[in-house]
């Protein structure tokens, strides 16, 4: 594999015209299955820094979008 999603956040409009958010990440338990020992500290740092920020943003936007409907 040459490319894979480590962590992502997306805001989009679905086929029914609804504004949606999507948050996904590589589970910490799978980091060692996908990356070698050299890359693991970098991936762990990325997840540690971004996970709480993106998860919070995802939940905040979902709450705001729910209030609008």
C-alpha cells in the first residue's frame, strides 16, 4: 500500500442535500500492524495531537447542524 488514511475530517453535502461531517482515524491498536517501528512514533504523535481536536470539532459541528434542522 502506498497511501492510507491516518486521520481525517470532512464536511460535505450528501445525496439528499444534508450538510454532514465525517471523522475517521486509524485505531491506535492498528498502528503497529500498518507501520514499521521507524514510522510508529510519527504516527502516534499525529494521532495524539489531532485526535482530540478533530473529534471535538466533529461533535461541535454535529450539534450545531442538529440545531438547524
